[in-house]
């Protein structure tokens, strides 16, 4: 076969491999400590529209913390916007998820996580 064929075939293979393994978008991860907990928020490619928020909640020593109900509210302080609170579903030991929460616009948001009646964690989220 011709060398040009092999060069084209190699380029196609590399391009397909890059598309399959290339990350879909940036992942935002941030953590904060409260008096009794450490809360870590992860969002894959934060953008206007539907987003999934993944939370990990541990005690201050890093051991899994069981919370009865975790509520999450998104607030955009500069614009005075706040989205209705959503209950996070437990997905595993110390892991919780809010699926398909609709973020209406880009900018700086605060994710307010209510861990109990008195304890809250506030995590920053930048949406492109």
C-alpha cells in the first residue's frame, strides 16, 4: 500500500482516539469546612442550563457523615437571584447528588448546602 494511505489512517486513528478520551469539559471542584463537616462540591463543566451537583460530606476527620436530608440552594448574590432549594439524593456513603438543576445564567453563584437546621456550607461556583 501507499505511504499516504498509512499516514491518513494514522491521523484518523489518532483523531478518533482523541475524541473518545478527551475530557468533555472542565470539572469544578471546591471544598469548605464547617464546624462539624467538610463538604466537597463537584460539577462537570458548569454552564447555563441543566447541571448535576455532586457532594461529598464527611466529618472534620474525613470519616463519612450521615445526614438525614441535605438541601442545596443556588444563589447569585450580585444579581439578587436565588433558585428554589432542592433535596440532594444520597448516592453512596458520604455522597449526595442534585441532578439536572437548571442554572439560568453564567456568572458567580454560591451553592448553599444546608446540612442541618443550624449548619450551612457555602461553596463558590463559576458558571461560564
